[in-house]
């Protein structure tokens, strides 16, 4: 046997092992791994693939057969900025994972096959696979029913399959580079838009198609503006309207077409004295007085104060609301007002009134898929209304209520949320 064939086979196998180790290391080091079930599932698959490759001995001139290309493609899709709240892998036969794709519930199907080997029409071809996935999606319970199928080809796709998708399924091609395009700070001499791909260089070979599962999946929903009470001039003077709270308020844009839903925990965090310069005063008070004031919540409040000194929460929250229209449902509006009136100090009350002026209050209108979930202790009706109203408007919910978020995730639903750390009212 020619030594060149033996050397080529060994080289291909060593390269595959090296790529698998690199992917394994990248996944293991990801800060998202603890709260990302899809990445944990993927890491288990990568570990299994590495064991397979490590034990494999290729005969000369034997092509390498490995799942690694599919695992690499899954990683690139899972970590794409347009993919949010992915489920565990393979929730259904033929579906790689469910998620929110650009704010819409979606099932994702990924192909890493050589485009020359893909067939459309024969039995067992892609047309039958996509038709079966579409039928399953339309027949799924409301809680897990997607609005779209996202079909991704990591190595490109032939003309016949692209035509079959567009003509047979009315699919629309999705540009996966859209999130990586931005204006350069230094304009080049020709005025071209600069594309920065960084670690997503391989996405340039990807092609993706969206198939609507339900009518109106691409419709943009915008609430009508609702007026709230004005804040008096003397209240603004009392507040001073300076500092981190002012900087936060300036980031919201009430006429934006991009929405973010705020729950009660988010509103409390925004107006809390801890978040707005009250930590020094809180820590300067005698410990006995502070313990008597907060009782069993003493450690909870003081831990928040210590964390605030290291990581000011309004800086974090500004990023979540920047350039967006912030909405709250009527349930949150009433609950927040009650909590502030009972527990808030003068400045916290003033900030609360000014904050409500900048929000759009919408009626309680939870989505059908949220209401399809059973009401349990972990899936309380009040939370289903709050998060479900955000889901109705296709807006992520800014929240510290991660218990509810985990319970929804365990049900198989992909729900758009933005996590923040909690803050309490301290009576300042």
C-alpha cells in the first residue's frame, strides 16, 4: 500500500481530533454553559465524538466518517446572536433544537452535508423531511408550536434545493450575517459598510431559509401609546434628575419599533435606592438599626449592596433597554405601584412616578402558547400573564424571576428573556 495514502488518512484523522478538542475546550470554557441546556447537550455529544475519533484507526484510502461537521455547525448556529433561548438538542425527530430566532419561536434544522450529496425529490429526500417537520410544527400544542422553521445549510446548498424551498414551501432566504454588519467608526474612502465576522468567519458559507408555520409570523406588532400621570416640576427638582438614573432614562426610546417587556422585579431594580447611590448611606447606618429594619431580609439586602459596589446594575440595565420602547402590562403596573407605596422611600417613589411616565402600559394579553402551559406552583398564573403579555408582543422580558424562566424552559417552550440581578427597595 502506498505510504502516501496512509499518511493522508492519518493526517485527516489527526486534524479531526484537533478540531474536536478545540470545540470541546471552547464549550467547556463558555460562561453560558451552566444556564444553557443546548450547549451542555452539545458538549456531551462532542465528548462522545472525541472518544470515537480517539479510538478510530482508519484503513488506508478509507474516507473519514464523522459527526464533527454537524456538531461544529450546531455550535455556530446556537451561538449566533439572532438565536435566543435555545432548547435542549433534538427535542423532536428531525429537529435539531427550538429557539427564538430574531424574536420569533422557531424550530431549527441544520444540515452539514456536502451540497452535491443532497437530494430534493426522491423518497427520503429533503422535501419529505421538511414537509414532515412542517406538519409536526402545525400540529404541535400551542405552548411549543413554532411560528417558523429555520433550515440551515452550513456548507451551502444547490440551486435545485433552494428553488424547491422557495417554490414548494414559500421559504424566504435569511441573511445570517445581518447581525455582524455595522457602520465602521472609520469610514473607508469608498464609503462601504464594513463587515466584522470575528470568530463567525465560517458563517459566510452558510445559507439559511425561513418557512412560515403560521400566518402573520413576520408581522411586526406595536402597541399604541398610553398616557400616564405627569411628574411635577418640584418632583423633578427633588430628584435632581442626575446620575445613573438620568443616564438610564435617556436610553429608552418610546417611539422605537423594538420592544422590551419589564416585569416588576426590573422596575424595582431601576428605582431602588441601592441602584441609585444609596449604598453608602445604607452601610453607614448602625448594624443593629439595619437588622431591625430589614429583619430576615438583612443579608439579602446587604448582599445586594455589596454587589452593587462592584457591578452597578443600572449600567447593566441600560444595555437591555437602549434604543427600545419599554412596555409593562397592567398587572405589573398595579403591583409595582402597590409595592412602591408600601416599601419605597420618598426618592424611590419619585423615581417610580417618573419611570412610569416613560413606559408604555399595555393591557394584560398573554399569548396563547403561554396560557397553554399548565398553571402550577412554579408556573403561577400571575407570571404567565406578565411573561405571556411580553410574548404576545414578541418582546423579551427583563426579569430577575429566573425560577419562572427555568420552569418555562423545562416545559420545552423557548421564551425570550433578559436576566438581571435583583434589587430591593430600601425606603430612601
